[in-house]
C-alpha cells in the first residue's frame, strides 16, 4: 500500500506483461458520488493529449461488479460502457 484517501487505496504492483512498477488505484464505487469521481478521473486521464511530469500515465481501468471484471480502455463519452456507468451512478 502506497497511500490511502477518502475514496480508495493506491497500491504498488508489477505489471504482468512488462514487469514495470506501476501504481494501482482501487476506488470504492459503492456510492453514486464515488462512481462519478472515478469516471471524472478516468476521462481526465484519458483525454490528456500529452504527458506531463506531474501526472501518472494511464494504462487501463478495470471495472468489477459482482465478481466480474471488465476492462475499460480509452473511449469517448458516447460509449455504451460510459453511459451504463453514468446510469448506474444515478440510481
């Protein structure tokens, strides 16, 4: 564990494919506002046009619900997955 905040925990891990050290942020999405924050962070990181020295490079997002994991890659706000997540966050 590297750090902990109000919405989740950051862990240090090793990427399986490359063996690189990575940070894994696990966000609890048990409340609508947490889902909205997670989505906002996801879209902010994926919309960056250039790398910045003070911002980590985003690799991927894995959504897990009821024991099922789903990868979420770069996309746009019109994607079906994004719309389902927003709909879920509003329930």
